[in-house]
C-alpha cells in the first residue's frame, strides 16, 4: 500500500492502485504497472535491444572504473548509466541486423583534463609496453595525474587493468601470459584522473602494434 | 470518440522553438565549447573583469566572445578565433615582429615601446589552442617584456594540426593584464 511521505502532495513509496511510487538516488519515481504485450517486437526494437544489451554487458565488469570516469554525472545516475548514455549514439558498427561495438569510439570517461598525446603501445613477448607524452605544457594537466588504463582481449572477452602510474612517468608495462597466446585481439584505452579524483580527461584509444594477430 | 483527436502520440509534445532562441542557443554552445578548455587561463586573465570571482571572470569572457567574435547566421554560425580575447585589461600590449613555427616549437619575437603603464618585468604568456582537438598549451619557461622573445613547446596532440596562437602580458603579481594578441592559425 502506498504511503504519503511529505503530506498529501508529497512523494510516496509502494503501490497505490495502478501506480507504484519509489525513490532512487533522491529521485522520487512514480511508475505504472507493467503491461504484457503479445505483439512481436519490430526490427528496430530488436536492434535497439541488441545494442543496449551489448553495451550493458560490455560495461558490466567496469562499473567501478566508470564511477570514476563519469563521476561528474553520477549525482542522479550510476557511472555505468552515464557511460551508456554517453556512448550509445556512437559506439556501434551496424551492418544490417549485425551489431558490434566500435572499440576505438568507446569512452570510459569525460572531463576537462587534457589527454597526454603521443600515446603508443606495443607487445613484446609477454609484456605490453605503453607510453605517452609526460609533459604538462603549462595548463590542463598535472605531473601527478593518475593514468587509468583498460585492456580488453576481444576473442577471450577478458578485461585487464594496468597499474596506476603518474602522468610524469610517461610509461607503463603490463605483463601477462595472455599476451603470448595467438590469435590475440587487444584493445587499450587510457585516461587520466587528477590527484583529488575530481577531474578526468577524455579517453584515448591506443592502437596496439603486436607481432602477429 | 477518437482519443487521438486530443492526444496524438506521433505529435511532438515540445513546441518548435523560435529562430532567435535557436540562434542564441547555438551561439552559447559554440562559445562554451571554444572557451571551456581555456578555463585555467581565463579564470586568471579575466579576473579583474570578474571582480575577483573566477566563475564571473569566465562569464565575462563568454559574454565578450558572444558579442564580438561570432559570425554567420543560424544554423551556420561560427567562432572567429581572430576576434576572441583570451585576456583583457589595460596593460599595454607588445608589437609582434615575427612568429616562427618549427618542429613542435613555436617562437615569437616582439618589440616594445616603453610606456609608463608597462614594466619591463611584465610576464609574457604564449598560448596555443586547437578547439577541434580540445587541447591547449602555454609557455612553461617565464619570459619578460624586456626579453623580446618567447618560446613554447607545442603539445603532442597539436603536431601536424592547425591551431590558434595568442599572446598576452600580465604584471608580475598578476594584478593587471593586457588584451590578448592573435598571432594567427599555424600548423604544428
């Protein structure tokens, strides 16, 4: 049964007739009861559902990181919510009814900190070498910004996170047996977070040069 | 009774906005997008106009850009970078003699007429900025009005790209600033 919290016009929680009141992140919601439909979904609906499921599943293991990357948008949504909203319009490659993720277009963060520039990565044996420009150029960056990186192996659908080097270090190495396996389809993204954890940069996709794919 | 007569799902609920409103919204969006990456500089260089408040300073710079540096008509409005002032004040500017853009290095040679308002120890600030990339950089070594020369290392992201360059001066204690001088669109 619904209960009125702040008087007759206030928000309520629970069921009242055909509507349900609820509250999430200090937002009061009022929802209608779900209705079942026997009508089959249209092609467009199915495509949207596939897109949503694909992105949702991809971001699932990264929710902690997305809370950092999209922190400025998380007062009334989770980091993953914000990431899905931000990426949904440009994160897909659509070929007829086939939907795949456009990995270089994905963003794990959004903010006003500047990216490093000159980012490069290559695999050597079981080590992935990542480098970037460590200079600060007087504005929009700090020496002690923390680099956050996401490594994804597409064939095995596995995520790895690198260390947390500082911007001035300009390099990081990631060692894993996985890198010796073939075939290997690696994706790497890098963004920076300031020391206070309040400001972030946009995400840079770094193409990886490796001996054989 | 046909309920669609009262409520048509296909009909957009929002009223179409007027031309004037859309034009102002676009101007605001373009101005914000142009100035936002320069916030750390503008917060200081427009501080006098913002009466000591960094956020008001940005507001004043935004207002000046919208009034003086927008061209074209909606929907083809754009920011004229050469008319943007990234700094504002009464400090006398300098006369730019030469701009040399080399391998990731930008050098500017300038001369100065001595005036009672300007001091030889006024610091010169050189800024490079690409609104398309959203990245800017400024000189990291201090240069003074008396030096006649300033050098800046161009950020990696601006390599082989077009960028805008601006120059301005400020008093050593950062209490007075000059109007910025646009040096042109260069390639890194």
